């Protein structure tokens, strides 16, 4: 009887992918915020540009979610099946965007004078992070699920065999 080799690095790989997803989520939040400020999305024309920017962010997030899923699927041990789970990857994008939004909220609060600090300022950062977390998390879930489905279809089986 042959002994099964000890598998190490699975947890470390998942942690690395989670951190990478969180960094990508934060980077997408900041890039879209700077693009909105730079391009001056106001008025009717700005609304159309804002929709195009949102569409580009969603497409990029689907692609990045699929990329992170492939990092886990193709880089994993070959002897056992690996179930990625789109929620794990989408959650990493959500966490990055939410924490970045909270950081943005702290920056807004520190920039405002005490007389200008209202309830709106206290919830603006976490609210923005929550909104972008949802906008970035759901397409990442879809991208990861598509990559996982394609991986198992090419392999000829499911995650359990």
C-alpha cells in the first residue's frame, strides 16, 4: 500500500488568492473613484459615461474572478479534486472594496471640520464600500463559477469526481 503524500500549501494558496482578490477589489474601487472624479461625471452626459464605466468595471471583475479561480484550480494538487467556490473569490473582492470604502470614509471624516461632520459623512465611506463591494463581488462570483464550470467540463467530471 502506498502512503498518500502529505499535502501542504492549500491553505496558504487560498489565503494568497483571498489577499490578491482583496487588493484587486480595493484597486478597482480607487480606480473607478479617480476615474469618476477626473472625468467629472455630472449631468446627463456624465450619467452615460458612468454607466459605461460601471459596465467596464463589471467586465473586468468577471475576468479577474475567473483568473483567480483558475489560479486555484490549475495550481492545486492533481491527486484530489479542488472546489474553488465563487463565494470565496467574490468575498475577497467584497472585503477589499468594503475595507477600502471604510478607509475612504475615515479620510472624509478627518478632512471635514467638526461642524461639518453629519450622519451622512459617517455613513458615506462604509456605504460606498458596501455598494462597491456588492458591485465587485457578484461579478467575481460569476467569473469564478464560469471558470470552475469550464475546468470541470474539460476534465470530464465534477468537483467530487
